[in-house]
C-alpha cells in the first residue's frame, strides 16, 4: 500500500472515530443540534405563513414561480426544489454556526480541532467510575495511561519517599517531597502529548541540570513558590491538563525505614534493595511518624468505587503510600473493594524469595485489611524473558503453594504487554479493572 493511501486510510479512521465520539450519549451536543434543526424548520413554516398572508405575498409568489421555472415538473417534482433549497439553507446555517464557534474557540486560546476531545473528556469521562490508584513508579503510571481512556474520575495517590536520583537531589536541596513518581503520573494523565513529553525530558548536560527531568524541576519550582506542593496542587492540575487528579500521599518529606530479618534497619528507599542481602524485609515504616494526608486524598478514598494497589514495587511503591495513618484508615473503612494488582515478577533484593502470598500478607499486615481481590496475569511469559529475569534473581509470581483463601481472592486476565520486558499492558489492565467494577456493581 502506498504512503498516500495509508495516510488517507488513517485520516478516514480518525474521522470515523471522531464521528463516533460526537454520537456518544451525554455530550450535550446532539440535543441542541436537534433543537436548532427543529426550530429552523418551524421558523421556515412561520416565515412561509407570514409571506403568504402578509405584505410580502407578491414577492413570495414571484420567488416560487422563479424556482419552478428552473425544472420541469415531469422530471423533478416542484416540491423537491423547495426541499433542496430548504436543505441548502439549513446547511448554510449550520456552517455559519460552526465557523462562529471556531472563531470563538480561537479567541479563547482553544484549538478548534481539540474541542471535541475536551467536550468528550469533560462530559463522557466525567461519568466514568471513581477509581483511586495507590503506588508509584512505572507500574502506576502505566495503569493510569490505560484508565484515563475510560474515566476522568481517577485519583492517583503517589508515594513520595524516594531519595535517589533527581528526586533525591531536589529533596535534599529544597527540603521537599520527592517529585519523581508524581511527575510520571502527571505525564501519564496529561491531556497534552506535548506536555507529557516535556515533563519526562531528562537533561543530559548543564551544570546543576544534568540528570533532572523537566517535570521534577517544574514541581520543585511550584513547591518553592507556594511554600509546598499542597498550595500548588490546583495550579498543577490546570497547567498540566490532567485528566483526573494526582496527589502525594503526604506533603512532608519522609524517610522509608525497613526492618530486616537479621535485626538490621535500612534507611532510605534507594538503599533498600542493595542492602537487604540474604535477609528478608519484615516490615517498613515512614519517619517521621504521623505524617498528614491531603483532605482531597481522603475524600477520594471515601467516595471511590474501586481502590487499586499497584502494580509496582511492594515495599518501595505500594506499601509506603499506605503508611500515612489517615490514608490507611480511610482505605480500611472504605466500602469499595480493594484490588491488589500482582507484580509479574519478584524484584531482586527487595522481594527475593517472596511468593505471591507473601506479597498479599505484607500488604494486609501494613494496611490492616486484606485485598478483596488479587488481579493476576494469566498470559504466559515468554521463556526468553523468564530466563533473563531469572539471571538477575527474579522469579515469576504464581499460585504455587498458595492457600485456599488466596486462591479464592485471585482473579485472572491476560495482562502481559508484548515485548522483551515483563510489564503490564495498560489497556488490558484497565479493561480487567473495569470488569471487576461491573462485577462489584452487580453484586
């Protein structure tokens, strides 16, 4: 197929997709379009009555006779001429409204070609299920990318205990919370592909800039200007055009402390996997204790239809966000089902030797409530991928040796993203979670 044919095909698919979007119920467009057409037709009849019975009767008669002279009744019925003229006039009116709308959109700084997406986002996605996703890292951002296609009622509660890389440097220099996982989630939920790309851009040179992402620097700037990110949250969501909400688990800097089976303690998320060694992590905590949570986070948890834990690192992404006392309490008391999205593989150092049941028990012990469901991948992981992970000390998490209780909580779906790495597919994961919401509503 030629490039031009492919381009035409792509254009046709985009046009079809946009036409389907216009037909989505609840956009608040079709009803007003139908009202416009109806009022136009009624107005036409009223105008006909006025001209035929009023002082313009002579002009109306001459107009009708002129139109009739354009065709032969035996070839084209005279009423068809009238319908054609009426249709052309209606199309002209619709065109004028469309051009007027485009001019008004441009004057407000909105690109007309994005107007449909904005309407669709605000109307259709606003009726989507209310989902709270807890965690951090690549797993959470992948989940958000899949969910934002189906609902705008997403609240991401992000761990902020990272103390390595760009996040760690900014945290130490400015005494702020770690921005790295927040940046990833803002990029995942941003309605602007350009902004999403810019947020994740990492500077490769420049004294003081090398290694930092633009998103981390932006959050650091807003945090410095507002005296903390709490005061800048609303501005951040508006500036980045976020579909949903992204909040830190706490707005104060926190240090992750892990207690190991050999009696040692490891301080700092970035040091954890490298210092565990042959020991196992017994539990983790945040210092200082009693960290506050944002009221918006607690409100989102109380109003959620589904609370999702993960996917992500057990002790450095999922559990740290649950160590904020008010968040843990709100999750425990919520009527919404809790879904733990099981990792595909264990993580060397952090969860080496832990089974899937060990992961679930760790979450239960730290949260004080067991997950309602455990969502697990059912697609086979290619042998080459398994071998490469095994060489690094990671193993597939499955139901080997699982208790009856865990087996009763497990729900499976093909969640593996094709490729050389073991990652969840965002679209498949979102579909599986939406199916669980449907099941919960029907129960």
